[in-house]
C-alpha cells in the first residue's frame, strides 16, 4: 500500500490576512466578540482594544447623545486616574448622588462623575474608547447634558440604562441653585 504524498494547501491564519481585511473583519465584530478576540494573542489584543473599533461602537449605539463634551469629560477622568488622584475620595466629597456643582448661580457648572472607579484601574485606563464604552454601557459614567422635558431645557447628569436601552437623567435640585 502506497501512502498519498499529496499535500493540500496549508491553512491560512487570521493573522496572515492583509491588515485592511483584518480591520474590516474586526469592525464587524460586536463588543463582546472584540473582547473575546482580544484574548487570542498579543497582536489581536492590541488591535481589538484600539480606539478606532470602540469609537465606532460608541457612535453606532449612542451617537445622537454622546459627543465632544462627553469625550472631554471622560478625558478628564482618565487624566485624574493617571495622575493617581483617588476618584473614590472625590466622589464621596460630592453632595448627594448628583455629581459636583461649582460656580455661582446663574453660572453654576455641573460636573460629571464615575460610579465604578475600577474601570480606570490598570491597563483599561490606557484604552480610552474601550473604557468609555464599558462605563457608558454599565451606566456608571454620568455626564452633564441638557435635557428637554415639557418644553423646558434642564441641566442634568445623564447615564445610559442598558436594561431599558434609554438614558436616565438626574436633575439639579432647587436648593442647589441658591
């Protein structure tokens, strides 16, 4: 009996694909699939955690609400985390659960806050858009926004509620205005 010496084509690896093809495939993945793919190897971890893919998911899901102001607020939280300032202490110094207010009425400024500070610990703070995505998705990041209700514009802190796929708002109380 003779053994077949015929050799078939060698299998192609995902990493053998041209970079543009690989990027196209990764752009089609859901956030959960991106996280799973990032566990395959170091190269894919770097690709899957890049801001480009996560920014697409943020814009696709919350593009009408999340804009430059939210990115600026998030950048501020990242900078504080990298400077080593304990965000937890900042949070407990705030009054109530509304975040912080500064300034004098009528120029009162409402600042954002982050409920789950673990998202900024370690390596996740290096992945700007990925950490923002998960903080928004879990509803732990509250950011200032103007909310229209009953034909009136209110300044509020807003966060995403994933179970209802809506945003929640916390309005400034009248006694905080004085």
